[in-house]
C-alpha cells in the first residue's frame, strides 16, 4: 500500500531571496536535523545570467532504527538523492528527492516547492507532497513503515523552525535583506529568456560541455500572472475570508524543449489549504490529519459539482471515521446523496416552523457556553410526544430536528468568527424533570430511533457536550 502525504501551504513572512539564503545554510549538514549526517554535490549548473541554479546532492541520513534491523540491512547510512531547481527570475524553488538505498525494496518520493505568496510579494510560501511504498524488507515491512512515518513527521514539524532559525542567524550577522535577481539584459537579448510563461537556459557551458543535467530534467514553469485561489473558508459570513492558496500543476514541456524551471500557478478549483487558516478555523491537527483532510478535499473537489461542503464538515466526517480516508469517503458520499435527495440545503431558507411547534415545543437556542459553543436547551420531560407526533407527523418531527441541526452548523460558524478560535460543536442541555412512563410511547420511541440514526449518519461529531438534568442529580457525558 502506498502511503501519501500532502501538506497545507505554510507561509514565511520574509521575501523569497532571504528564505533561500536561510535554506542554503542547511547544507552540507544541519545540526538541527540530527539524522542528516551530510551531503555531497553530484551535479551543479548555473545559467549564464545567474537566474537559474540546479544542484543535485547525495544526502546521508542516519535513521533511528532497531540495531537488529540495521545489521540485517547492512548499512550505516541511508542515501537519498535531492535535486534543487531554483529560479530567481520567477522566484521559486522546486525540490525533488528520492531514496537511493534499497530502491528495489522501498520507494520514497518527495516534492517541495517554495514560491512567492500571491497576495504579498514579500512573503514566501512552502508546500510538499510525499509518497512511501514498501514492497519488501526482510519481513520487517510494518516496522520500516512506522519508522519512516515517525522520522518524516518529525522532520516536517521542524522544517519551518529551521528556516526561522537560520533567518535569525542572518539577522544577527546584519543580513536583513537580499537583493532580488536583476536581469543583466533588460532589452530582452538574453539567450536564456523564453517566450511565454517560462524561462529557459542553455544546458551547455561556454566550452561546449554539458552540465551533467540531462535534457529530461524539466520542472514546471511559473506563469507570468499569479491568480488568487478561491477562499479556503466556506464560512458564508460577512467577515473577510482567509485566502486558500491553491496550486495546480502546469503542463509538461515538449520533447524537444530545453530544460525549463517553473513554479506552479494559482488558480480556481483549488485543493490546497493554508496552514494559518487550519490553525484559525479548524484547530490543532497532526501532520497526518492535515494531509488526510487535504486528500479528502481534493478527492471531493474532483467529484463534486456545485457547492463544496466546508472544511469543518469534512473534518467531522474524518474524525467520525477515525481519519480513515476510505471510510470517510463512503460516509460523506452517502450523506451528500441524502442531502441532495431530501433538499436539506434548503431547510434553513424554506422550512417554516409549524404554529403548533412554535407554541408547544419545549426547546430552543440559548446563547453560548463558557468556551463559546452554542447551547440548545430541550425540556424533554415537558414534551408531549404523542401530541407532537399527531400534530406534525414523524416526517414533520424529522424536518424540525434537521432544522435544529442545520442551525447548529450555522451558529458554530458564527461562533468561530466571534470567539477568535475554532468552534466546531454545540452543547445540548437536556432537562429531564417530569420524564416518566408516558414518554415511552412505542410510536414515539420508533420515531426517535429513526431520527437518531439519520442524525448520527449525517451530522457526525457535532455534539460537543450533552448535559442532562433529572431532578436531584446531574450526569455529564461527552457524545461524539
């Protein structure tokens, strides 16, 4: 099975050139990455105008693994090949890495991108994708997979911290600004300049020898005008939405084209999320949880036509499925079909609460709890179940329940904006005083069980707290 990772977009509030100066300090070795023992340059190329730089390194990693596994593998260090393609003209860096050791048994691929923020040219964005496939490893496949995921997660978590550290080091040395690349031939006579959206360079040096990088070493090029992606937040409120940095792969070059360095463009139909947006609107997520959310979102974006469910809703289904992507897909697909069939998206705008419910239903929304969650109070002991069912019917009671659930989703979104931190659930306060045997009317119980089944399937992880009161004692439970 192939394990995949997709990061959100992380933002450094520094210009691209300064981030690149900090990044280069990681080589040939970096004390902040203990497993990174060192690196050797395999190939290197600079264009004549110094706008483009490609370097290929062989990196040695000292992976933390059981002694027995290292003895069986027969190696002290694991070797990786890393190719960095830097384009100062378009201000982007593409990093491609793969394992050289055990290549026939394990396949590891990683692609990272540094690129200019679409709204602020003085900020730099970063994202990465990776995949891991273990074909065989002397019967230790599961152990190797766990080690690889653990090491990779630790390195990702340190990535931004390392860049920030080296930027601080540069500042201590008095380097607070790095001049951007300037075209030495502004009249356009430079041979490395290409028509259209990319810049090409001649892979042959001045003496006619090749640089060691083949013509097939092509990386995507940066389009001239960057387009801002759609909003990352689906919150349909009057508050300013947070930008969702989307990235789409540009087309590959023709067979006869010279190598081109490009950075991906921004565009509509985005499938990337900004890390700050996740922190602000969704809360603390592990690296793998972030990746699974983005993967589910990408899958749905390719499948769903029309309005996309909010990221908060996608996260609820992932949590209900214990972050199992396949299970979450099945649950979400069934829920979306159900919503479409019963036109649930129209309930808030079209449903009219019956007069009998307005007059006699003992429930309603009442402010927020201490951490900002909306509170719904239901005086269940005072409810005339038989009278309610005979007045509005079982389907009418279901519509009323769905209206409450949809209101809950809307109120949690509003609470997120107002409180300044993620609010994804609401609180139900049940007053059970007066509850007795008359409430155990069989048709009422049957209707209740049907409603509970529908709500659990289509509104998972929405109930943060259920607090019940029954005469002289109080019971607290947490319901998922």
